[in-house]
C-alpha cells in the first residue's frame, strides 16, 4: 500500500502542470480568504443602508452622480500624521461618545455633544487633534526674493496702469511720408518743425522742406560734394531761418523764404551732429567733443567753446528761458552749462556733471510747465529716462524703458511726454508725468525711431525712422472744452488742413 502511495507522489511531482494538492496554501489564496472574512459583515450592512427603502441622509449638494468627475470642492485633505496622537485621540473619541450617550438618555438636546466633538476635533493642545493637517509654510528669511515673482506678476496690473484714458489717441498715423536715403545714425539730428509750419528733413546730402498746410515739398539745398552729408537741422524759434550742420564741420544759415544761404560758419574739426538756438546765439556740437557758440549777428561769430566732452556730442538743448544749456555725449555724460558764465568768460567748467547714464545721451528736452526740470534718455546699454532738477543738481526720478531711447518731447497741452525707441518694438511711448505710467504705445515703424519733432500747436508729432519713412501722429489733441476758451491759432488751423 505504501508502495502505491509513493508511486502516486512521484507521478504528481513529474506532472508540473497538475494542481498541488499538498503543501502550504498559496499566499494569494490566504489574502483572498482574509478579505472575504473581513468584508462580509460591512457589505451586508451597506447594502441594507443603500436600499431604495431607506432614505439617504447625505445632502444633495455633496452627492456625486456616477461617472461625473469630482469638482474641486469635493477634493480631500491629506492629514499630517506626524501631528496626531492616535491613542489619545481614540481614547477621547470613545469617552466623549460614552458620556454623550448617557446625556442623550436624560436630555434630547445634542448641542453639548456637538460642542464636545468640535473641541476634540479642533483642539489647540499639541498632538491632541483627532484630525491634524499641515501647518502654514515657514516664513522666508530676511531679504529673500522669490525667483518666480516675475512669472506670477506678469498678468497683474496696477490700478494706475488700467485706468481708462479720458482722451482718444489714434493708434495709426494720420499720414506717412517717404524719406529715402535717411541716414541710419543714432548721433545725428535730421528733423525739425518750424513755427511757420514747415518741416525740415535732411536726406543724405539734401535738405527738403514739407509745407504741412499745403503739402508742397521743396528742395532747399544740396551739399557741394557727394561725400558730404547734412548731420543736423534746427529752426530758429521765430522766423524763416534754418541752421544746417554738415559732415565737414561747417555750420550754414539759410533764409528759407528766399531759399538763399545767408552765411557759412567754420571752426569745427569734425562733423556737426546737433544744433540748438538761444535767441541770436546758435550752439553746435561736434564729433570732436567740442561745443561752439555762434553769434549770428556779428562777423566774428565764434564767441565761446565748451570742451569737456571726450567723445561726440549728440544731444544739445537750450532751456526755454535761455539760462541753461544741456549737452549729452557718447562718453555717457550729461553736462549742464550756465549761459551767463560760459558765454562771457569762455570757461570749460560745467555747472553740473551727471554720469548716471550707462550709454550715449542723445534724447534731451526741457519741461515746459516745470522750471529747471530736464528729461534725458540713454542709449542701448542704459535704456533709462531720467529727470533732473538743474537748480539743485538732483535726479528726481528714473524709469527703465527696456529699449534704446532715441528722442524725448514734452507735451505743451498735457503733463505728459513722448519718447521714441529702438529695438525691439521701434515704438513711440506716451508717458504720464510724474507717475511715468504708460498712456499708450504707438507702433508702425519697422526700424528704430531716431528723430521726432512737434508741430507748432503742440498737438501733432512727426517721427522719422531708419525704415526711411516719416509718420505723423495725433498724440496730444487739445481738449474741445478748453479749446473754446482759447483764441484760434493760425498754426493750428494750418496743421489740421495739412494733415487732412
């Protein structure tokens, strides 16, 4: 008999695909049996509670239909187990339940029970909460800056920047003029608008005049040699005289009405890139770094020389009252000169020397409504517009424009200013002063906007860019209510007719 049993065991071992009848129970069978024994009673209870005969006590707002995704309000909280004491919490839960069962027999009210449960669930004792969640994030160390602060602040706008502008500023130019052969040079000043509503623009070796009232274009002059070009133009404040500076270092004075050159003034060793008038005194800035004062009334026109810039002078502007001259150069310096000292005594000591700019200072303009305030703009490496009080020598404020500042013009109608820029948008930006909130941005040029000029009535701005176009923008249209109280100016009516 034992032989047959042994033979049977040998056969079972040789048949690998046969079920194992002897030996320990496999692990998966034990787990399945444990699950069945542990879940048999709750499954029967839950089936009875979920039957259609028993009404559900779950509020409708918390129910979720099968197949419908969870809403964010139904998400679960993850408890912080390190902040919980399970034994103490379980003991309090049991004792609280036993005490309240006795209270329920004597009192129908469950207010005390709920109060007790709330204290146990949200107690302030350490490690005594039944449910505890993670604490707030630790406070950062002093001086810590989040690297992602820019990411989360890009779409946030302040109340000042979202404030609706009361007046309408057209986003497209009212007129576009071709300007072929306009020199793409940041250090030149090739555009100016006269009080008689004539626009002068230098295109290579030619100077053209555009009558904004009639739209007529006239060629005023041409350089004598093909290699010579005009580097600066500037109208006298009152009259028909136009000053020109060329690449040979010669300053010319032209009578526009007669289309005749009045005089030619030499003295510079290099090209003239900027000009500015102060009554009968014409100041010229050269690539050599020298600034010459010319008295156009006398034969000996050269009355003073200012030689503190070490590189090319690219910005030059007299204050409206004629007391100060601001000069900016490629040496990143902004100098303020006192007219009474430098013109008479021929000294080379500026009143103030500002070196905060990190690039060439070309964009300069004086505030028309606030005395002694000057605005200056830096080149590609600086990109800042800075405001100066030349009375005290202090920098009032500055703003980063994020692009090369080519030109600045103050508005005569509003407390605003407009700036022209280079890479990357080649735009004109209208700013509110002194908050320096952007009013609007005017785009359309495909290359950097090198020059700007303002119409005599102060409502229109013309821009000249390296894309060889001139664009006319209605940036500072006057308020109709205020306009009724002011007399009509001839220049304003002319400019409106010219633009239409």
